[in-house]
């Protein structure tokens, strides 16, 4: 009985947790923009790309932004919208620091 109750609780909780952390892209491959379009988007934004890969159905770009901070960006492959962006801020000496005043991206 206890094992059945545990399995029932897990069955109810796990789908809810997965729905909360949904940063996946669900675009059919036929509708994807080419990698060249991702590269052009990065150049428009002043990013320097160190790599592009596919993660959770999204393009994932790693590199640096125009200020030299390390970035990791998930991009929707269909419309090139930003799904998630992570920035690791660095000070002039290369040490990790918090976000600049007034910028909380």
C-alpha cells in the first residue's frame, strides 16, 4: 500500500515540475532558421560566438557579449526569439562580479 501511494504521489508531482521548467523549443526541423541566421543575430547584438549547439530543441549560443561578459543564450530555432539568456559578469581584472547597477538581465 505504501509503495502504491508513493508512486501515485510521484505521478502527480513530476508532470507539474516539468511544466514549470519548460524552456524547451518545439519547432519542427523543417521550420528551423539556418545557423547562419543565428550567427547574423549574434553579430547584430555584438556577441562573439565560441559555439552553437542544439539543446532541448533550441539553438544554444555560447560566447561573449559586447562588454566581454560570458553568455549562454537559448534561441527559438523557428523565429529566433530569445528563450533564455545567462550572463556571467566579469570585472576588468577578469573576476566574477554581480550585474552592473540598473541592469538585471
